[in-house]
C-alpha cells in the first residue's frame, strides 16, 4: 500500500520514524515500539510495528514534502487553478495553470531526486514514479492529504480530475477554438484509464515482464524488512548474551566471597 496505516501512534513518533533512511527504518521502528511499550502504551506499540518501510520513491517524496513545504503549496495552488479553469470553461486560464503545475511538479521531482540519490545508486530511474506521485497529490484530495502527511510507503498513481469531480482517470475535454472549454451540457467522454490503455498496448511478453518486475520489487522490499528484523534480533540476542555472561561472573564472584566469609566465621568460632 502506498500510504501508512491509520492508528493512534503519536504524530511525534511517526514523524521521527518516517524521517530516517529506509535502511534504518525497521531498526528505528522496533526501538520506538519498545519505548512505547515501556511507557505503558502497548496498543500503540503494536500499531507502530504495522508500518512498512518506504521504498526509495516514497522516502524521497516524504522528505521533500517535509522540507520544501513552499514548493508543495505552490503545486497545490496551481492544481486548484487548473480545476477552477475547468469549472468556468476558461481555456486560456487552463493553459497557464497547467503550465504552472508542470513547472512545480518538475521542481519537486528534481528536489526528490536529490534526496533519492542519498539512498539509491540509480536515483534517476525513479523520476517517472516520483513525478507521478506529485501529480497524484495535485489531482486528488485524498492523495493530497497523504502527500502532506509525508508518511507514504510507496508511489501514488496519477489520475486526471474534471472540475470538482474527484473521479480518477476521467480526461478533461479539450478546449475549443477561441480558448473556451465545452460547457457542462456538452457530451463528456466515457471514463477511461490511461495506465490501463498503456498496459493494453504492450506486447504480452513485455506486460508479463513488467508484472514480474513489480512482484520482484515487492518481494525484495519484504526481504529487506525481514533481513533488518533478523539483524536487529541478532543484535539484541548478542546484548542479552553479554549481559548474561556478566551476570554469571558477578554470581561467581559473590559465591566466592560467601565461601571465604563462611570459612572465616568458622575459623573464628573454632578458636
């Protein structure tokens, strides 16, 4: 899922968790869960463990959403102007607003790619998914909220929105000559899905390959989570083993002191 689970975990804890690098996510999550449990908040500790590690796209978008709030607000403002232009049928205003929205998406994508390069040797390969996530946040109010929360775990899929209608994948009508959009009385094209059209146009073998690659990426992410959990458990076991060894040494020293003290008492009594 692209968005984090909803729960009663304190926002301060979630902000701390989603700020760390992906390779530190699992260990940080486990540490914070232990702290919540130690503070008597077992329910929040359980809920926190349900949060999944963000992939590179989600992590980089989350970091920019936190640190470049002014760019994010500019994108949403441009998106609102696009929707307003569609509602009033102003083609000239629509073209200006769409140009502004594309500019803001480009700026946010460049900023996110800089962050992605911190954790991925092939950050450029994520450009399309990062841009699509910003576009999804601009087009859909629910996606916008997820982007603002900056707790995504995967990329969002962009969708077109017609005016005030948040129905995804519904294309906006093209402007008529003279810069005017068709009014509400004009026929609206049947809903269609651009991603599905692109998939349908792919050769069967390439479509199967892309699906297999998606499955592989998800499996690798799960493996990384599991590996991190194993490493954290191994570290905890090692600490416990060292603590047990120290306890045994302390016990042996105390036992020797008791034995010497008993011998001394016995000798004094025998005199």
